[in-house]
């Protein structure tokens, strides 16, 4: 019993990241509406961000801002005391890129709506096939 | 880091994600996506990634929601799935 | 299959996981000494991995450019054809005038206010509250940019908050008011200017005889120790990032909410 709860606690974040990724993938592939597809794409991105942040987490460590005092220097920094900052840096930029791609994707969706009058993928496909 | 909080927020995150994907109204989907982003922001603050949480709160929950609503306002709210 | 793969992953929060054992401890232990920046995330973002961040800024800029090219409607003729009836409110009498002929020119007058046919925010409370809030939000954004060394924050967050405060103006008034405050041409200049500030700081370091984006090179010109110069270099590039991100957010919002016309928005 002890080992099972230990296993669940150790892996729970990873399982949740996998289920979020599957939700995003399902929305991207199976949904018919373009805005739903874009939401799925964003959920997939955030799932991967969640994975990286989970890797960066450390038990018993504090946030990666070095404690320091004005004037008389600081004590030697031990890496064990601070959460790994590297995944945070990579994911911070990934979030900003995700909002940029979101803007471009929505712009494309608006152009498609202006051209075809619908956001449903199958209707757009029908109209494209009918056109010579 | 309190693992009970972590578990509860993770469950909420997954619920919000599934709701945002399944709801039959694009405006509602946009709003639910904003709620999803905010839950993620809480989760990252709880995990100690304060910079990422700050970025997610301003970018994910703030600006992306506005973008979604603007796009839905310019197109249509209706959806078949 | 993915769930099976997780069984081989290190446990959650394990301090000895491989991810914590490569370069991360080095960053943690040396960042404060070498760059005088207590927030390690900012130090790694803008100093150790500044190439990454520079092209990241370029990505944001090109996204704004892509939105502009995809959506912006420039041709005047097409605009006039598509233009529907225009509505004006006479402010003194609260009468609404409807103008059907698209070619008729209405002069800018302090007594007339143009209305959007779909969206007419008239709530005084919302408008006044947003007007009071906006300067404070902008002040907070500047604080976030400048104080990114010591607390969570930095160029990306500050830039997004600045952009969001101007989007708030567009939401609470209308797009025309906010486009007057932030003209499209100004934003189009600011967005690449942010990237150029970033690259310019890097080029200055080359001119001083060091590697590209090695801010320690600026120490002589600034008259400080190399550590403090690196801290100041981080501040300069953060300002560049903030300017670029703010301008891009406003460009994307203005194009999305008005579908490129910039006439009437959300």
C-alpha cells in the first residue's frame, strides 16, 4: 500500500500531462471546427510546458531567486536549495511563442471565414471541391 | 509545495481542458480556455516556477482570451461539435 | 505506451534527477556572483541564453508581421464598398444620426461621436474605471520590466501587461480611440525597434572587443564592474523585448478585432 501511494505521488504529474496531451491531440485531429482545433493546439503546448516544469521541480527547494543581503555579500549557494531554473527559462519563451502562434492561427481562421463563410472544416472542403 | 493542492489543481486543469474542447459554443470555449490557463498559472505558482506563472497569467489568461473573443466576435459563435 | 514510459522517469521532485545534474547547478551557483542578478531565471534568460531570447523576440515580431499581412485591408475602394451605414451621436442632444451614402464625408467635430453599429459601449462606470486604472497598470508594467532582476518578471511579462493596458482602452472605449493613442505606424516602427535594441546591445559588445551579447564588455563604457555591467546589459535587452512584445500584441489585437479594417473593433 505504501509503495502504491508512493508511486502515484511520484508519477501523478506525468500521468496528468499525458492525459492533457491526449485531450489536445484529440481536439486537433477529431474536432471539425477550426477554433476548436486551435484550442487543442494550445492545450497540447501547455501539456508539454507542464512536463518540463514537472521535471524542474525539486522537493524541499525554494524558488530560484538567490537570497542575498545588501552590503555583506552572501553565503555560498547550494544548488540543492533552489528549484532548477533552466526549464523555467525555456518554457517562459515557449509561452510567449504560443501566444504569437495563436494570433497567427486566429488570423488565418478569420481569413478563411471571410472567404468561405464558415469555420467548419468539412464545409470548407466541400466548397473547395465544388469550385473548379 | 503541498501535494494535496497540486492534486486538486491538476484535476481542475484536466476538467477545464475537457470542457473547453467539448462545449458547443465558441465563446464559451474561449472563456473556458482562459479559466484553464489560470488554473495552470496557479499550478506553476504552487510548483515554484514563479516567472512562468507570471507569464502564463498575463499571456495565457489575459491576452489569449482577448484574442479568442475578438476572433469569435469577427467570425461566428456557432459550431457543430 | 506513454504511461508505461513514465515508469522509467525519475520520481517527482527528486533532487538527483538527471535534469538537475548538468549545467543547472552551475547557473545556480554562479549566476549571482557573475551577473549581480538574484533572479536566476532572468539571468539565464537574458545573459547565458541570450541568443535564444533574441530570436524569440524576432519570432514574436514576425508573428505580428504575419497578422498584419494576413488581415490588413488597405484598398480604400473596397473598404467603401463594404462599408455599411454609419452612425453618429450628437453629444448635446443624444440624437443618433444615420448616414447611408458611403461617399458622404463627415468632418471631425467635437459635437459628433461616431458609433459602431454592433458594439456601442456607453457605460460611464466601465469607461471611467478603465480610464483611472490604465495609468496604474502601465506603471506596474514598467516596474515589472525594471525590477525583473530581483523579483519574478522581466521584458516579456512587462511588455504583455503594457499591451494589455492599451487593449483595455480599446475594449472600454472603442478601437478608434485607441488607434488614435497608439497609431498603427508608431507600433509598426516600435516592434522592429525592440528587436534592434536587443541586437544593438549585442553589437555594442562586439564593438568593445568581446563576443556577441557578452555584456561584460560594456563595463568600460558604463564605468562599472563587469558584474554590474552584465546586470545593466540584461536591463537593456529586457527593455528591447518589452517594446517589441507590447507593439506586437497591439498590432495583433487591432487586426484580429476589426478583421483588418481598423474601423470598428470589439
